C-alpha cells in the first residue's frame, strides 16, 4: 500500500540547519546558550567546533570554523559571518526582527563589514568576559 502525501510528510525528518559555534569562547558560549533556550521555527543542530579534529567538518578546516560563525542551512548552503547570524535569528522568536533588515539591498554587506570589525575586537571582548566569569566563581 502506498503512503499518502500527509503520511510522507509526517514520517520524514524535519529540515534542519547546523550551527557551528566555538564553545571555547565564553562570549559565544553565552550567546548560543541563549539561542538554544528558544523554540526555533526549524530544528537547529548545534555543533561545537572547538572540539572537532583539525581537518574540520564539511570540508572546512577547524581553524576556519573557529574564526567565523558558520551555519549550514537545511538546503545545504554554507553561510558565514553576518549572513549566518541572520539565518539563525530568522528562526528564533524575539530575534526575527534582527534578520528583517537583511532583505534590504546593501544591508547584508554593511552587516558583514560590522561583523568583520567585531572580529578585530573579539579577543579583547573574550578576555573581559573571561575575567567576569573568573570573578563570579
């Protein structure tokens, strides 16, 4: 007997994006914990890249995965930087509004520039968060 379309839809696994994050970064760890606590529209698979082999995942070396935020969408597209954040935000209640401007021409490029500027100061921000964490223990 053949399955109906409705039966096929309920038996297939839902589409899932994979979020690659650096769990060794205290700032990243806090942000991802916040995201993980929210009910996403689409399942998100959270992958800690700080503990993967140097050859990395999905053809991306670990060092590259550690330098920038990456997401592999349910359709298989690999996103990084600001576009990766926008993809995650679009799935999360309370954060979706941050993804809306990415639909405006020029905004994704501007946001990528801002993300790259953040990457320059990220080590200093990480150091501050590590000091705060050490004091609170």
